[in-house]
């Protein structure tokens, strides 16, 4: 099933952001009540391109769980 069907939404976030800042930002931007925030750090990965080793940059993701009955309308169906 989709995470949005469970009231969970994923956002790529600023690396220095914390859970409290994310919760406030989602509440202010979308006007919804946030129940929980989980943060995942995606580590950089090594890649080879034409014999030269480089890195694919890592990033930080937040999985935001909304209160029961709340929904973020991203794209109309």
C-alpha cells in the first residue's frame, strides 16, 4: 500500500533540520496536525564514471505521520 493511505508522507529535507523544525514547517505549510516524525539519513555512495571514482551525495529524508483524518493534497486525482 501507499504510505499516504496510512497517513504518512515522505519529504527530502535540509541536512541540519531536526524533528521539531520539520513538525512546525509541515504544520505551517499544509495546516495539518502532525502525530510523528521519523528521520532517515541516506549515506553517500561511491560511483565510478569513466574510471574516475566519485561519490553520489547523501541526503536526509523525513517520514511524517499525520493525525487520524488529516490529509495533504499534493496532486489532485
